[in-house]
């Protein structure tokens, strides 16, 4: 039975033109639900919203320190980047540091979302490569860990030590045994969990400073890197980047394909996870902005916020045609 609830409305004139349903959870450091909408026990793929979990073994193993990884590289390990030069130049340098090349990736080529980068490839008559893949930073992290472990080159296989380490971190932080996995767009396994489990994991990251174990210390470093380098986590024109900038380095947020979004709030020691059931990114961006406003960490009238929450819909001539807004059910949940 579908227990999703309406979270985001699209109005055009006086008519409710579209409605996006979903599930969302705010979780505290004990794993308890502070607020929820829909069914917290709905099983989802977190997609790229879980990249900081996949990056945990890179730090807890000692690989990040062994290779002297900096905060930019840690942010890229958690990124779904635009493929702009600020991303691809750093990924290329990371591969060089490992003594590896583009052919060692297993993520596949992808056309960059960054328009100047895309136009540059077209003008040069070149095809996009795996370095342009939005997950190439994560795959640099996988390659670093594989090299540190002395493991084989097929690091995206489910039985590879890198992916088994990622699964162990995933189940530890979500507090749940994953019921299975799917293959993500970058060819790596993506482990399923409940919306509550994903929020619990984000709360685990948010409360990492209260613990002294090596895994938690790695979590602190990953979250700090994301908040320090929002431009590397996504890129210009992206919700992750613009909203993290608007919150002044106090909160880390991350999108995932098919309308998943998470937030890590270290000051409040809270974690957030949401999933829009129809997979619409415009709705997940609006919903996460509404939740962050409700939690008091994002200003409702900040220009970045207004790009996603209560965002005007304009005609191609710039006429006011409608609005994208959160439902009353979502905003009154605080």
C-alpha cells in the first residue's frame, strides 16, 4: 500500500497543476524520529545521496591519510559534480597521484552538465570520458582504497573488498541490514534501506563529534569537507551547492538520482532523508529547502532558497505563470 503523502505542489494560475508525493524523516542522534511525513519504513535506493557513506572506508581504513588526501579530494569523493574544469582537473590530478589513468575507472563516460565544459568538448571535436562522469570523484576514492588494500581492479563488483567495506559502513550507520542492492548509474552497487535508515545514517554523521572511534572521526572529516567545498560537491546552478552556501558552512546536503535528498546538521545533531516517489528533482529540491527552513538553518527569503521553495514559474518571456511550493502538510510538520 502506498503511504506517501503530498509534499510539493505546482500551481499555474489558480489551478493546482501537479502534485508530488513522497516520504521524509528527520532523525536525532539516538535514531529516533523527530518528524516524519509518509511512511518512514519505505525501502528506497539512496542513490548518490549515500556517497559520504561509501567514502567512509577510505578514511577509517587509513587510506586517506596514507595518500595524503586533502579536503578537496574528500569533498569530491562525496560529489555528484557537473564535470566543470574545477572538478575534472582535480580528478585527473588525483588519478596521477595514484599512478593510474582514466581507463582504470569503471564508472563509464558521461557528458558534462557544465555548459562551458560541454561546449569545449564539442568545439575540440572530443568525446566525454569517464573523468567527466559526475561520480568520478567517488570512483577515485574507490580506486584509492583498492590500491591501499592491494585489491583487484574490478572495484565495482559486489564481492570486491571495496564494496564489502562500503556495505559494512552502510549497515553500521543506517542501523539496518540492507535488503539488497541495485546497480547505480556509475555501475557501483547501491544498497537499499528505509527512509528512516537513511535519516538515521545522516544523524550518525551529524553526531560524529560525540564519539572518538576512527569511523566517526572519518565522518567528521567528510562532512567538514563537503561544507567547506560546496562548489566541488555539485557545481554552479545546483541546489546542493547554492543551499550549502546559503547556510554558511553549517549544514551538508546531498542529492541523489530519482529525487532523493539528505541533510546532515551537526549543530542540531539531526539527520534528514527524503524521497519523492515520482522521481522529480524539482520536488526533492523544494522539499529539502522547506525542511531546512523548518529546522531553522535556512532563511526562507534567501535568494538561493527562493530558487527552489516558493519559486516562481516564469514564461519564456519572463511573465509570472505560477509557483512551486511545499504543501501545508510539509510546512506544518515543525
